[in-house]
DNA sequence: TAGATTGTTAATCGATTAACAATC
DNA sequence: TAGATTGTTAATCGATTAACAATC
C-alpha cells in the first residue's frame, strides 16, 4: 500500500531535472569510463570531483536527483554507476545518427571513432553537391539531400548532425524535423529555430575561441 | 577632478564579469553579424532576443556590464555594437592558432573557412605520425610534434586546438602550456588539467549527443 | 508630443556549497 | 570500533526576470 502510493507519487511527481545537471552527467560518465579502463573499481565524490574540477557536493547532489547509487563510507561502485548513468541518459542502447553535409566536417564526423560505445553510430550521410553524391565516405555512399526526409523517416532516425553551410542549415533542420528527428547537433554557425520537443546543441569552434579570447591580454 | 576620480574608480573597480555573460557575447556577435549581412542597421534587445531565444532583459543586462551601447526609444546601432563586442572579446585583431593532431578533425580545422573575420586564423599544424609529418594540409606542411614547443614559442602563439587521441591530449596540453599557450580548444574526449591563467573549452560531440538523448523517449 | 526602448533596480528564481546525521 | 563517505537539509550565492523612470 505504502509501496504503491510511493510508486504513484513518483509517477505524479514527475520531478523536473535541471538541464544543467543533465549536462554534467555525460562528463561524469566519460571520466568514470576512463577510470574503469584504468581498472579502478570504486571511487568517491571527492575523487571524481578532483578529476573533473567539480565539487564533491555538487556531484552528490546531482546524482541524488536520480537515486541512491553510493554506499556510505565506501563511495560508488564504478561499473554500477556507469550503468545507472547510461540508463538515465538513454544510452543503454545505440542511436542511429544521420549526417547532413559531406564537407570536411561531415566526413570527419562520419569517420569519427569516438562514438563507439558511447551510444551512437552514424548510419547515413547526405549532401546536395552532384560531385559528392555517390562517393564513398567511411563505409557510406553519400546520398542526395533531396531524399533526406524519406530515408530518415523510413529508418526511424531520431538524431542528426548538421554540417552544411550556414545558409542551408535552417532549411535542412526543417526537413530533419519533418522526417521525425528530435535531436540535432548543429555545426553550422547559426542559431536554429525548432519547435517544442526538438533539441539542439551547438558546436561552433569560433564561438568557443572567442569566449576564451576575452580572458587573453 | 570628478572625471579623474571616476576613471580611478573604474580602474580600481575591476568589476568581475560573470563567465556566463562572456559566453553569450559570441552568440550576440554572431547574430548581429548575420543581421549586418542582411543590411539591417538597427535592432532592439527584443528583436535580437527573439533571434537567439534569449529574453530582452537578459541581453540588456549583459551588455550593461560593459557600457551603454544603445539609445532609448531606438535600440542598438548594429555596426557600432558589433565593434564594441569585438573590442570586449579582444577579437578586434587576428589571433594565430596552432592545431595539434592532423587526423580527420585536425585537418578539417586547418581547412575550416569559418574562422575568417571572426578573430582567428590557423597558422600551423602538428602531428607525431612519421607518415603524416611533411604532408600538406590546406597550405601548411605538417610539422613534427617534437618541435611544437619551440615553434609555438618562437611564433608567440597563445591559442591552440587539440585534436590528438585522448591518451596524448594531456601531454600535448602540458607542452602547449610550456610554450606559452593560454587558450586551448580541446577536441579530445578527456578532462584536461591546466594551471591558473590557462583557459580550456571542450568540444566532444558524443557528450552533446548524450545530453540530448536524456530527453528522447 | 506620443511611442518606443534603454539601463538599472528590486524581486524572484535557481544553483552551489557547507554542514552533518546516518551508516557502511 | 573508528574512519570514511554518502544523501540531504539549510544557508549562501548568483543569475534571471519584471518593472519602470529616463529619455530619445
């Protein structure tokens, strides 16, 4: 009875997790996986925090949003915590990803080895340049962007990376959304408009460099 | 006298600008430059905010940290505001940048056209693979990483991008710092340790994708 | 002038840190 | 047991928003 009520409460609770906390989980995961490769079995919020440059209190607070994963006096079992974070982030599976734009950046993304075991794999790449369509990138034949919506819809792809010129990025984004894509990693140097329920992350190296330049003499 | 005192106060003030505000300035700049290309002359905090998905109040508050750049009833002169932000960010000049690691990512960075007119230009690229050293990337001959410290020191370079495998990134970072580099854009999927006064920004596409995966069903 | 929009203040909201009982 | 470390609460700190006088 209490058990049930608790369950109901949890369901109704629908506690809103701060996005800033969500944003730190992949960093925790990356460092935990590095520790695992170093065959470390257990860690503490203090040790993990030192590796990340984050306070121990913040790590404990962040994790406590999702459950109780540690043991007093001992700390966190690393393989266990890795699995919990993978579940929380929904990367205890592999998401198929489409790349749009087969220039230098798109080709580097299609070949990138860094997605392996991190929840994603590139499965198709598009371009609108007739000289590029049909060529091979990694193991993929570059497809015509004209067929993007159908191909992505048929494959049920929910995640895409955009590496087209800035002036094509919004149009490509609109097509991706109409094809059912819900998460877009945008390399074009432009702010995108997307409807509620679609997520965008931005990678613009010039923006990152400019931010640091502020602190340069 | 009052004038002087004001100046002195400003000097002594040394008001700490929140880093989160600094981080938004490059986004404001990017959108303002897009508006300028659309030959718009004047904008308001409301209009700029709509393009960026940021509240008008936040834009005004952010800018007010650095001075009074607008005009009541009118808004902001776009070319004027662009110049002020470029000064604030210290990108009213061109920073030379070194790329370390001439794999797919490093080569894409060396060829990237997106740094033009945004305050940076790549001037050298390094790798430690004998098969790659001496080859051409864009207009640059790939140099041996063994000579990195001397070359960067001699050129007075303060900004670098790291695109080497994760297990070499900390060692490369240490060398860059000993060569005088103060700002590092790190593409290796690892947290770097750097001393006070050195700035790091991270680009890890898997981290960005993982963050969005949380919101996917 | 009337309308628009700034820069700034005060109020609100949210995130981080400090501290500690619980407990392994 | 003694020492260590969690999960959580309360206190602090910082960021965002609302509101408006000033003024173009």
